[in-house]
């Protein structure tokens, strides 16, 4: 292995060994506390522009499954068709892997997709630095001197980089649902959508029309609107917010659901504000409570921005709240069928406690 370093913008350095592609990289350094699911995390478009630190010490031990496409040209076992992180940092990479559906090692996959990775890092100390200071830019240096150029994560429209470029339609299997006369069509605004969100809609008999982040979907015929997850600062998505606001102001009220970035965009379209969290929520064990009830759920999350509850208009209200820090985890309109969740009901990977929200959305479609 070649020696490699992670250098943070505050000057902190962490030395280790390269086990991915031998190249340098710059990105916002964030940490995820999940114990499993590195193939899904690496292919989650919400990590675009970021260097991912895994706090669980053993990574690579179950290899990488099939990275190909399946039904409806969706990835078989991944969340997109490629790795989106700028780089990967782990404490202990397992060169030996064993799993019934493993097709290759993590290292070979990273090298094939030209993603740098470092092992041998004290990720406990690194995570403490990020928790105390907050997320910051950093660079992976595998090829000699430190990278001179700098980059501001928040100034880049990462959604534009990961969104689809054309309209794509996904149809459910009619032979399974026998609902040809009553199939509902949902427009999904792709801000960096995870494949399992589309799967969760299709398996409920929904026809999904996936459109680019800046596409004016109001010109289409559809029964409901779905706002997907994605990377970066919601302030970069002014065009999307304007289209959502047009939808909300339409006299023809139709259901709407948002997930993650979709929660923030729906809030902004309603008139609320968002802000950046100190180090974000990236894990499989974030507890959220449904507001007004004693129901609490363990959720999978991956976001660095949140909705400011205090700025919600009077006709909107919080739907979920984070039990760790009190931040917003979802909103809903008091009269109309519009709701969102900051966490990931589709999980993948993670707990599926809140997948029932997809059923609630389908019920709203009628």
C-alpha cells in the first residue's frame, strides 16, 4: 500500500495507507456512524462532493455485490449507477471478504471507479475533531504534496451534477397489480434520488415520471408530486423551489411528499427557511418522534441542512422532530395533503420502521 494523508482545512493531518484509486481529492469531510451499508452509502447521490468517514472500524469484510442494472433499468442492489463520494476514510479495511452475493472487493470497486480511499486512520479522533469544529473541507493526498486549490462545498450546485438529464418513466408490473384502469402517475423531482425510493413507489403500483431538478413539471399531467433527496445546500435549488411553489398555489390540490432535501425544498416553497447543521445527521439510528403523539421511530438519515421550524407559515406545522437535538424531521400542511420527512423511510440501508409513509402517500392519491 502507498502512504496517504487526510488533511483538514484547520491543518489537522491523519496519516494512513491508500487502498483505493491512487489520486488526490478535495471534499467536505463528513462522518457516518452506521455499522453496515457501505455499498449503499457510496452510491447515494446525497454524498456528492463529500469525503465519507465511517466510524464503524471494520469496512470491506462483506465485499461488494452486483453493481449492474435490473428491472426498469434501476440498479439491482445499489442506490445509483456509480459511486458519488469524493473519497472514503476508514479505520480498518478488510482485504479478505466473504458474503454469499459478493462479486468483488471494495478496493477493486473503488479502483475501477477511480475513488481514493485511506485505511489506518484513527477515525475516533477524526470524528471528535469534526464534532467539535463542525464539518469542514479536507483533502486526500496520495500522490505527494498537499493540494493547493481550495473549494467551498456550499457554493456548488451538487444537485445539478447528480440529477438526471432527461425525463424517465417507470411503470409497475400490470400483471401483479391488475390496476390498469386506476394506476396513479407521480412526478418525481430528481435532486439526487436513491433508487429504493423509486422501487418503493413502483411496488405500490405507482407509475413514476422522473424529471430533472429544474424541469417545469407543472406542464405535465399527474396525480401527485414526489420530491426526492439530494446533496448540498437547498439555497442552490431556487428553480426547483419556484416550480414547487407554483404547484402549491395551483387551485387543483394534489398530494405531495418529500424526503430529505425534498423536505427542505417543500419548506422553502411554503415560505420557511433552512440552515446548516454543525455536523449533520448521517447514521442508521436517529430517533424521531411524531409531533403530537408518543410514537418514536429509529430512522436512517443523511443530510447536513435542516428546516427552521420557527419560520413555518401558520398553515404548516412540524410532523416529526429529532429526539437528539430537537431539529425538524418533517412538515405537513394543516389542510392539504402535503407532507415530508427529513429522514429516509425507504432506508436501504437501515431500519424500515417508517416505510409506512409511502402507504400514506399512496392513500392520499385516492
